[in-house]
C-alpha cells in the first residue's frame, strides 16, 4: 500500500516521507526474517541516508510533480520483460523447505560441524558472521561508509547560479 501511495502522490515531500516509511517497513521485515545485518543496512541507507539526500534535493526542486501526459511504452516494455525474466528465474530455484536443498545438505552441516573447531566461538551465529561472512559484513560497512561520504559531499557543495550576461541586466 505504501509503494502504491509513493507512485500515486504528486507532492514530492510526501513521496519522500512515504519512501522512508517503505524502507523502515522493509527493515522491519528483515528483522522478522532474522536478517539483522540486512535490516540495519536497510534502515541506515534506505531510511536514513537516502531520505536525507532526497530531502536535500527537494530544496532545489519544485515541491509538486508535473502531471505526465501519455504512456511511456518503452518503460512498460522494460518492466514487463524484467518481470517475465524474474518469474522465469524463480521457477529454477529449489523448492522452499526441501531438506535436500544444497543449503541443507552441504553448507549448514559444514557450519555446524566446523564452527567451534575452526574459531572457538561457542555461538555458531556469531562464528559464521565474524568469520565466514566477515567479508560480506565488511562490504556492508563499506557501502554505508561510501553512502555517508557521498551524501556529505553532495550536501557540502553550495548550489551555483548561472552567471548573468551583461545584456540580461540591461
């Protein structure tokens, strides 16, 4: 419902706030799915930094979006083709919950057997996150840091106005 409201609303400030709400709802969904690291990244980048950047851009743009006339058939074609490709790709995924999936047959047993032996950490989840997935976690930290630096860089630049020509002043 929030995504539909973002698309339907013409007030860009309202759209930015709805976008932040959507991002927070996504972060809450990740928490429910026990993906705390992804939830934290979504909340920081999606709801935090992106919302600040959008609000900063809105200070330079008109508040209301102009109505678009006609239909953009190229955009609709790209969306339909992408949707068909995604549906086709999902059909190739292993059945959800099947005990013979590769994650249950190869990956999980290895983590269970070798987690304590390899790292000496009694908590298997902490062992996996701090060791085998450490590069992934480090990548998420780099993404958040890069986004913060980019937003700071964009917000620290003073907007310039085009120079006036002498004939304009006359």
